[in-house]
C-alpha cells in the first residue's frame, strides 16, 4: 500500500502544520486546527484503549458541538467506522440501529446514557459514554489522561469510513456503507467546484448526524483549511448575527424559506457572501427567484442522496438554472432510464440512475436489497425521478414513491408544486396523492400561506392551476397548514401527509 486513503491523512492533517489557524468559531470562543488535532488524538487514544481496532464501529447520538466533531475526526484517524444517529431517535429506534450495526462503543447524551445504557449493553455494546452540547460528559472525563498524539491509521480506498442509515419511512431503515473513497470524492469534488480556500468562512447551521452537514459541509471546509462558524442549530437571530463574518452558507430549503420570511434580512446582510447552496431537497424556482431579487445572490442547488453523497451541482459561475440541480459532477455517470433500465432521450422523465466513485458500497446486512437497487450494468437506482436537458442540466420531478397516478395518468408532484408555489399568497406547498374510489388517487395540495397574505383561498389556487395544468394534474383538494412534518434537515415527510389526509378522497374539495 503506497498511499493512505484515510480522509484525516489526506484532508485534515495538511492543516495541522499551521496549528494556530482557526478551525471553529463558536459561542464559547475559537478552536484552532491544533486544538482539534489534540482533542481528536485524545479521543482516538481512548477508543484504542477501549479495544477499538481499525474497522471497529462507533455509534454516536450526540448534540452538535466541538467535541462531537472531534470525535468524528478521532474515528477517521483511528480507521474506525463512524455511525452518526439522529438525536431525535427514540430508544426503540436506537435499539434497532445498535442491534443491526453491533458497534463496540456508543456515545450519546448523558440523560440517554443513564436511561438507555443498560439496554444498549444488552444489545452487545461494550462501552456507553456520554457527551452533551457543551462538551461535557463521561467521554470527556475518560479522555483527560489519554495521549494527545496519535498516528493516523492506514486505510485503503474501499475500506469503510462510515455508515449512514436511511430514514426508514418505508420498511426497515437501511445502513448505507460509505467507503474512504466516497468520503474523499465528495469533499474533493465540491471543494474544487465551489472554489473553497482557507480564506473561506462557512456558516454551519446544519446537523452533523447527516451526510449533508458532515460529509459535505464539514469535510469540504476541513479539506480547504477553512473556518466554520459552528452553530448548534438553525436560528434566525444567530444566522443574522453571523452572516457579516461568513463567505459561504450551506442550507436546505427550510433555511431559505425562513430567511425570506424575515424582513430583517437585507441585501446588506449578504454583502460578504460569495456562495449560498441548497441541498437535501429541491428549492422551488419561485423561492430561488425571490432570493436572487432580494439579496443579489443565486442559490447554488446541488443533488445527492444518502447512498450517493453528491451527484450534481449548478456551477459556481455560469447559469444557475431555476428548478434544476445542475449538471453531473466530474466522475459521475448519470442517466435517465425507463422502467426496464434503458436510457431515455434528453427531455423525457424517468428514473435517475448513477455510477461513480461517490457511490456507497452496499446496504449493511442486506445483500438482496443491495442487488435489487443496482441494475445489471452497475447503475444505482436512486429512487428519484428526473429529466435532463440537452445541455445536461438535471431537474428532479419527484420520488418514484411520490408519483401520483390519477385516472391512469402520471402526475409528478414537483410540476404541480411549482405552479402552486408561484401563486400570490403561497409560501410553500406539498402535493400528494390520496386514495380515491374513482381516480385511484386524488391530487391533493397541502399549502402554507404567506404571513403577508393569510386570506389566500383554495379556489384561487385551483383556478390558477386550471389555467396552467392539464385537468388531471389540478388538485382535487387544497388544505392549509401552518407547517409541514419535516425530518431533521427540513425535508417534507410526504408519507406522514399521506397518512394524515388519506380520508380526503371521500370528501369534496377542502378549503
């Protein structure tokens, strides 16, 4: 083995030669790259003392903090498999993940360690340690006497670096195994595409138990030796205060919708920003246009999945096409395919399928599911529907499972949502199908009104839709809500909306 594929070696270690360079800017002060080196070394030493050899799994369900990021770096440099878990998970959910993954170490909040520790041990976890949002807990106490130097462990490109479980909205959650090659590909490719340098300051308000916040945002910044304004969560007051010090912000549609809804944010607020990105879910074209008009910045949309890390992006410079997630990245082989996995011509809607270095290695303990999700010629079926223009720009038209079949016709929710989102008085919409005795499924729009126009009616929305869409695409029902059920990254959970409004198909149009 002539080179080390360990991401810590290739991305983080080069910056340890400038130990006084700022790494994290937090409410508690500045943490330098030297600080992160020493802290991650102590954690890595502790984990080794606990019997964690290269390839050992470490599960982490902890709030975002300097220490929790250092724990991730410790797992990297020790060649361990890092398993981040959503802090919203309940004990029953955690039991599933721990039983499936069999980690040697589980790190969680102190209260959870106290209430769930014995159950975790009964599932085979040998060590339960704690850490809170302030960087306190038994993990910290145990690492006090650990050494603050640690040699980076040799890893091969195909060795596992992490496992990310899918949300599990249908069926059992699946553990997507992420290789060292895939981790490095995402950070390197996006860092180059978005021209990251050590002069950048990333406003980081994403969770770090998810690929977006960790393997995109953190890793891109770390590879560039940049600084991160490391905020525990997205809060408008904190974002407003931090913006003048930042050059880059990575977000999700919810972030941008909430910024647009707050009059305190002005063009001057974004004067120092060179890049604002959006991922994890498509941003409606109307919201993108409002953001550009108000703040003078284009939001750069990109696209990836848990299994694929990153697939496409709009360019840093050049056309930012509304409603598009951009072109396939270098090294990504992307096609739009029909149900028989045959490539479709540009302009036709079909299944998005991909090959490339950023792809996951397979689902943990699920060889049949892994085989099912790959085509005979090696493409991964993302589960997303999309269309590609003749010049390569990809637009997401929905999830295959979100496709609505009404009266025998296919209805792609994203198309209907774009029309509704452009209606005066509409802040955001989600289009779903609900059971209907006649049509099979009835197109249903769940809508959040703008605070500035709370009197928008269902009739107004339906009337506008009828003027722009074929009749079978027009919502049969419109329901107004104050907010949507969302996951930790703000993605709308349409499965829950379908459950909530399943009975609407038996009623008349709702207002």
